[in-house]
C-alpha cells in the first residue's frame, strides 16, 4: 500500500512539473503558426491593423462629448457597422457597405411610413397593422433571398432591410421621436461605412479583381507544371516517382468557391491598376470551369501513373516519345496562356505548341487504332497505356478550349500585343528585302528567249537566281 501511494504521489508530481513545459510547447506552436500565417500573406497583418484603426476612429462618437451629444446611444451603430462590413478585399467591403447603406435608407423610410400609417388606425389598430406589415415585408424579403441573382450580390442588403424595418417599425410603437431615432441610426451607419470604404481603398488596398486575375494565372501554371514534369520524367507511362509534381493541380479542383466569391466582389470595385470599368470578370469564371475540367483529366492521369502498369516494351517504345511530346507541348502552351493572363498580353506561341501536340496526337491515334487488332491477353496488358494516351488526347482538347476562352478574354479586356511578337523597323526592312527582287532582262542576239534574273536577299544573306 505504501509503495502504491508513493507511486501515485510521484506520478502526480511529475504531471504537475510537466505543465510548464506543455504550456511552453503550446506557446511556441501558436507563435510558429502566427508567423507562418503572416509570412504566407503579409496583407493579413495590414488588414487587421486597418480594422483596428477604423474601430478606433468611430469610437470617438463615445469618447468626445460633442459627438456623443449629437448622436447619443446611436453612435454604437457606427461601431457595429465597422465590425460587420469591413472585409478583407475592397470589393467585399464596398459590397457590404453599399448593401447596408441602401437597405438601411429604404427600410428606414418604409418603417417611418408604416408607423405613420399605423397611427391612423387608432390605438387598438396600430399594433395590428404594424404586425401585418412586418409579416408581409419580412416574408417577401426572405423569399427573395432564394433568387440566385439576388442571393449572389444583394443577400446581405436584404437581410439588413428586414432587420432595420423591423427595428424601426417595432421601436416606433414605444418611441415618440421616431424620425430622430431613424436619422441618428442612418447617419452613424453611413459614417461607419464611409470610414471602412476610405481606409480599405487608400490604405494598403487588397483588390479582389487582382486576386482573381492572379488566381486564374496560377491555376493554369500548376497544370502546366504537372504536364511538363510528367513529360520530363523520361518514362511517362511507367513513371514511379511523381509525387514532386502531382500536388499542385489538386488545389485547382477546389478553387470554384474562391473564384466565384472573388468575381462577385470584383464587380463592386472601381477602376484600379490595369483593370478598367466593366472588366469582363465573368470570363474568368468560364476559364476556371475549363481549367478544372483539365485538372480532372490530370487527376485521372495521375491515378493511372500510380497504378504502375506493366507495358510490353515494343508497344511502350512506340507511344513513349509521342506521349512525351504531347505532354511537353501541352505544358508549354499552358505556360504561355498563364503568362498571357498574368502580363495581360495576347498569347503568341500557344497556337504553335497546340499544333505540335495535335500532330503528335494524330500519330498516336493511328498507333492506338492499329493496336485494336491485338489479341485479348495483349490488349489487357496494354490497357493502362491506352488509357494514358487517351487521357492525353482529351487534355489537348481541353487546352484548345482554354486557349479560345483566354483569347476571348484578351479581346474583351483589350490586352496588349506581346512585346516579343512586335516587329521592329529593322525586322520589317529585312522582311521587305526577302520579297524584293531586281528584274533584269538579258538580251542575246543568238537566243530567241528573254531571261529574267532575280536577285533577292535571304536570311543567310545569299542570293538566288
């Protein structure tokens, strides 16, 4: 008994002594996570400071007596407004501020009108009419939130409309100075929203449009990295070590929600940087759909790579170089498309790479068609290789669609011509010399024919006759 008690006491003492070390480990872990979050995107630190600055400024409605006397307890609405509308991006902040401002103004006006109309019904009929009006407007507004177009852009505004109308209509039944109350709330809400807008735009702004633009380019680059790494592996169909370039494309499959959110916020943003008014933000969503479709094919391709198929050597040699060429050319075309979006220039070399990949795909198709006459056991052995080749052909089709969509974006957004594709005056002069010739008749008394001698300048500075 004594020994068991001593063991328990020593164990409890050990647990107590280990508590400081556990606390220290948790603090170190939390510090490392905080540091990583800040290093991943330093704009998050600036955003946190901007929210703190906005709350400090609107808090002066309580700190300074003149402001408090002018707005009273309604000054708290400015603080609440900053808390709920200040978003990470400029578009998100503008969306919530404008929704809240217009919804508060409209709901406040309707609430005052409903209160005035209810007073005409007498003391007994006033609460009944107010209840009916609140029910009708709340029901109608809530049902409107199910419309996709309204839910996507004005859901927050409809919610604030319901809240404000209900507060004004209900509180007006017990408060005599309803107009003054509505004026104070509307003023403080507008002041809080204006503070958020000014700070969000002019202090370290985070533009949703810029983030959407960069995301579209980065997603295409991830697919290009996979395909180029896939082709550089040397053994495309029977590759074993593919983990180094299989991870990037997986984030593309989950980018739909982020793209839709950024596109929605970008529509609210004013002209900034290289993005003018009426920039075709919806076109980025179309590109995103096609990029995810290509990522799905790549996911299927990676699944067959990891299955380690046993391919007959003769058949593998036939399709190996073609698969490598298709993969590399497809990766190059995607890289060019990503660079075109990133730099906002017209794609220049994409068509060349697509044509090269299509030519290799046509040759690969002929080999696959000839393999259909193989015996059943041989066909089962080469089936994984056939599937990989078929997926590569489908990837080419997806890249063609992506290229068409990016060319459409290039036209709508008025992308500039690629600097590398512009013709300098020297090149233009050389081009003219290539097609310029000197026609010189040769008269010969002994010959009844007329010879024409043409001297032209070629790329190798030689003359042809």
